């Protein structure tokens, strides 16, 4: 990653607000920020600082790439695991991971809550002694 791109990423992160949820997931009784909400708020800031975001699907993987005007790029790849093996299931998985990949690439904070059930922490036993 070149210096110009790093400086642009810093500017994006400095300007990016926390994106509030705008939809509900009745299955998990949670709320989340939709892809449309993230795009509406984040893309103008991302584009302003010289990035374009693209997505491509290949072998059940979604690759999201942020290419900077300097020519450098960063990517995030996620395995698509649709809940149903049909176009609607795949479309839902693509939309879900587009949201997460874009947020990961630019460190975008959302008040997103729809992943809580899947990411409940596993309790870790306390460590009584640290041994290097």
C-alpha cells in the first residue's frame, strides 16, 4: 500500500460517521444497517478520497476490492454460505457480505446487530499464570 493510499484511507476513516441501522431482522429480533444505507452514507466519502469499490463472485466467494486512484488496491474475500441453495439465498448472502466487506475494508462502524447470535463469545477459562 503506497503512502497516497494510506493518507486517503485515513481521511475516509476520519470523516466516516457511525452508520445507524435502518432495518430489522425479525428472525433474530435485531436491527442492522442495510447495504443501501451503507452505500448512501459511505460511498460519497469513499469516492471523494479517490476510491472505487467493486465486487466479484467466483466459486462461491465474494471479493470486494477498493481501488485507489494511485493504482493500489485492497480486497476482502468472504465465502458465500447461502441459507438456501437458490438465487434468492445466494442473493441474500451476496448482499450480506457486500455490507461486511465494505465495512471491513474501510473500518466502518455500524450499529449493526444482526450478527450477534452467530458471534456470541465462547467463555475462556482464566489464565492463572503467564508463561512466555
